């Protein structure tokens, strides 16, 4: 009989450019990791096959890339781990969101139907597809006019990258493609549907993806047909094209079909978890199984997730979803639109090849960057203002300042933005008692984490694993296979499968800088108030 420590779970982490397959033993030992890039990458300039030039703000992907790359990554990871396929007992999937696509009722993506291969609106839209601006404005305008109650779960604003703006964009620009679509769904849900099979009426839809990106709620469902009709009369019955059943991440969406088992090199019948948004998968991946821990996935931008026991409406949050991250909790999402990419923009702007010189010189500067202040809205403001039109700025510059002052000021502004988010949650009775940093940035930029700790005046934990989302997906796969893994609760699975990662690195606040940052943070808030009222 196979022992518990020889059993493993597979986490499939679908990013913007590649998929990562991570095999993890149930005691948390990571056996193998393999990343495979998508052959078509991001489709930004030309439509495959036709060579048609795409308009600005388009970002598409090829659905075959997801399955083929996942198969290659899984087979390679199995070979690297040197375990028998039968030892894999559960599969979890995380995916970028909102990445979505139109499909036929048998699951065929519309872009793979020959007559629609040359129609750009028939292709999957990547999360960063930003062409649905007017549709987003219309969806928000009508929601406010009708005082739609669900809007307050999203801080009062529906985002540009979300589900229904992208659907409405197809309706208004390619009616034939919209009419031919029988199923609209998230790419993560499509991937899980392909793994487990079944009819469209029973396809598993993730409560995470639907709740955060498609205005769905466990109590009130989707917005009403009357609302959609007010947005556009031909949009009234859009929900008829959204069949399926809601499944929370960590619950079993179905079992791996023989066809997909053959593709992945695994036995059929393995339980597969419902999908989860990639950043949200980091919550279990860093061991945050309980409420009140703010998990910060920090990279080009930052996404912050928090589980809470109660639902409290907080202005400016990106979403509050029951069972949105882990079963049994209300999941809160906030975020900052420009973090690592803002630092990299400054590096390129000042002509530095790497960060070494910038980091050394900025480290020597006192809090406040010798009078240089930054407003970090270089890609708009996500939380708490939810306004993509806002822009960033530097003030206080003189001829005596250098590139290191810009860099230091940008890191400080990012820290002020995070403190604003934490303050906002607490002011609305949402407890935050731990701060856990994950993603590539905390490991590569310890100076930034120290500034964060000083601005907040609180300890920040850096989780040692660099595979947070993939590990989280594997944990959810193990939960979905509870009859095989023996895990009886989320807490038990998370504790067992993150224990081998090691102890969190603690970054403590420094007394004097923490004191100096108090008035500087207030100045940031006052400037943010002034600029947002323009």
C-alpha cells in the first residue's frame, strides 16, 4: 500500500507567458517543478493564421497552448520527480484572471471553429486585454444609476479587466461571434472543464473567478437580466450563455478523464479541484489557512488577499467573495496597480542596467528621500480609488537630486499605498493581524520590504517558497482528493503541505525610521486626496 509520504499532489499554475507544474508530497516536500512557455505567448500584434494586425490594448492567447504546455510540463515534472504516476492523488489549477473565452457547448473554443478563426473577438482575451473601455464605463454607469446593491462588494467600481466588459465588447463589435457563442467562461474554468469532461450544463465554475471578476455572489447570484438589458437590450439574456455549477476552490470539480490522463501521463480518475485565480492561490501556498492574514503577492503589481470571518463592505476593495479564496471564509482582495514595474521603469528611465547601484545609493538616504516625494499611480490606482485614469508624479526635485532619490521615493510611495489599504480595512472592522509577503519581489528587494515594515510600523513575514501560487494549487488539489489524502480540513492540509518550506523570514520595523514616516505618510494621504479631486 502506498504510504502517505509517497503520495503527491499536482499544482498547475497558469501564468501570462507560461505554465508551471509543481509536484508536492503531502508532507510538503517539493519533488519537481517544470515551467513551459506557451508557443504563442501573448498575442498582442497579429492574429495567428491570418496575420491581421490587432488594435491597441488587445491581448489574446491561444487555447491549445494551455493544454499542450500543461501536458509537457506535467510529463517533465513526473520524470524529474522519479515517482510513479499512480502516486499523484489530486490536481489543482490556478489561472490568470480575468482571462476568458467564448466556446461551443462541447467545449470547443470559438476561435478553433474554422469560420471564426479569423475573427479577433472569437479568441480568448487575456487578463490584460484593455480594449473594453467604453463597455466598462457603461457597466459602471448603469449600475450606479440603478443603485445596484452588488456594486458595493467591489468598492463601487467594476474593473476594466473583468468578465462582463469583455463579453459586452464582443456583442457590440462582433455580433456574429457573440451569437455563435454558446458558453462564455473563464480560462481557468475552461481548463478544469477539459480535464474533467461533462456536459456544459454541469461544467464547474469557480466561485473565486466568478465572485471577483464576474459580479457573482453566493446569496444574490449574478446581476439580474433587467440590469443587463439596461446596459444593452441585446445583453439581457447573457446569462443563458453561462451554464454550469458553482464550485469553491478546494472542492472536487470532477475526476480526470481518460483522454486528458493520457495527455498528461497520469491515471484517469484523479480528483481535480475547482480553479482559483493565480494570485489567490498564494494564500494557502504561504500557509495562511486562518483569517486576518494579509497575503501580499508582490511582483510587477501587487495583489493582497485576506480571509475574514465576516463580510464588511469596504470602499475601494476589488472584491469581497464568500468562499472566494478558501471554503468557509469571506475573501477580500485589494491591490496596487504598479509596484515592480514602476521600479523597473525608473531604472530604465535613468539608464541603469541593473538595480545594484540604485539600491546601494538609495539605502543611504534617510526617510523622505531628502525632500523627493512620489505618487505611485503610474498605472492608475487600484485600491482604494479604483481609478485607472489617475497618473503618478514626483515632487520636490532639485538639481541636487539623483536617480537614487526617485527610486527611494517610489518605494516609499508604494509602502504608503499599502498602509492606506491596511488602514482602510481596519477602519471598516476587517481585522489584519499578520502581513505575509510572497512572490519574486520580496526575495529580490529586501530594502523595499524594510521600508514597508517601517512605514507600517509592523513586522512583515517573507514566506521562503518562491512557488506560492503553484504550491497553493497543489494544496487545493489535495483538498479536492480528501478521501485519498485524509485531510479533513483546509487548516490541516495547508499546515501539512507548507511545513517543509521552512520558517518565514521576519522583517522587523526600525524604531527611528518608523517615527519619521508618520508625518510623511500623512503628507502622502493629503496629496492623494488633492490629486484625486482634480
